[in-house]
């Protein structure tokens, strides 16, 4: 489980296609602390560490992950938000994040408010995911609060610290981002719509 509080950046330095799988090699200040088989969230996508060196590590994404996230657009040099799993005795500063991306969203507008930034996002409403006013959302692995919430759209406000210490400062209008909707909201929605839970 994750919390949506970004720890560090990873910079992609190599991408290797292997059948339908893709290997991503990243450099990060966290590399020396990572172990093989460890789960690590990359822009909100939970991936398993398969190789390590003192300065870099490798993760592998299967085709299912590539198709349902923005990983297909990753390029060498891209900076990725990283978060390790929450320790059992850790402080819960964000919200419950699984590292399972529900769908991608699109940045529709970015407004500089002279001290903060407002990002307006849209997503395909037909997949059944919803946001609620002042509810939680995970964007590229970052725990944030929604406002201007409506069908297929919402906004988030980004303070300077978050803007600089996540890859929000790299986002441009039209970019795809990974969205994970609030797990509690997803269960409530399924119950209220009368869906059978597995």
C-alpha cells in the first residue's frame, strides 16, 4: 500500500522491449536502498524491482500495464515520481493508494495563480469512475484533493513545494496522467449501484 506522498524522482536512462514486456532502467537516489522483488510506485504505477545497481535499478511492465497507463509515452530522460510502500509503523500523510491505475486523464488547462497552480483534468466518464468535491485523487502517484468535480472532469491545486518536488512542473496541456480514484469511493459507488462485489 502507498500513501501518495512522493519520496524522490527516478530518471529513465534506458527502455528495452522484450516481447510484449518493456524493461525500464532508472537512476535514482533511492537505488542503493532498493531490493529485488520490492514494490515501488512509478507515477502511481506499482512495479516490481527486478535488478539493482548502486545508482540504478530495473522494473518490468507487462502489456496490460502499458495499455492502461501512460507508460507507453515514457521516454529516456523522463523524470518519474517514486514512492516506496508504506512501512507498517509509518505515518499516514496522504490517503489509501494501491498503485493500481484506473485510467489515464488529460491535462486540459494549467493556470498560474501567482503562488500556486490549478490543473484542470478530464477523463473518460464512461468507464464509471467518479470524483467528489474535496475528495481524494491520485495523479501520477501524488495524493491530491479534487474540486470543480463533475462528470469526467475535476481540478486540483498545486502548491509550490508539490510543484517542484513532483513531476507536475513537467506537465503540459495535452499530457496524459495516471489516475487512481479513491478506493473507498469506488466501493461505495459499486454498492450504491447494486453491483455484486467479488
